[in-house]
């Protein structure tokens, strides 16, 4: 897990956009904070029924990622991102 001791830096990390590689098979979703990805996974499962995905794991390029193994509308992730940032 990402450890940030400076609270302002931690907030900045949370507001980094989720990066999605749509042209990969399977689609990969990246973020510096694994908890943010876990929140997205819960949203996709509970609201849109996305169940075929990997666990969140460390990305060798830094941060964390997970893979989606079924169709996912990009608007679902964009809507989650907007609502997630409003909550924080």
C-alpha cells in the first residue's frame, strides 16, 4: 500500500485520475493508491454487475492495477471518478 505521511500529498494522490488502457486485452486499470481501485471495483460490481476482474496488484511501473475481463462502458468509470472526487 502507498504510504504518504504528508496529508496534503495524500489528498493529491487520491485525486489522481484513474488510468485505463482500453486497447489492451484484458483492459487494465491503474492508480497510485490500491484503495482507490478497490472502491472502483465495488462500484463496478454493485452498480453495473462487473464481476470478471483480477485482484488489485502492484504495478511494476509503480502504483497498483487490476484487469477487467468483461465489457465495461468507459462512462461508468468516468461517473465513478467524478462522484469519488466529490466525496473526498
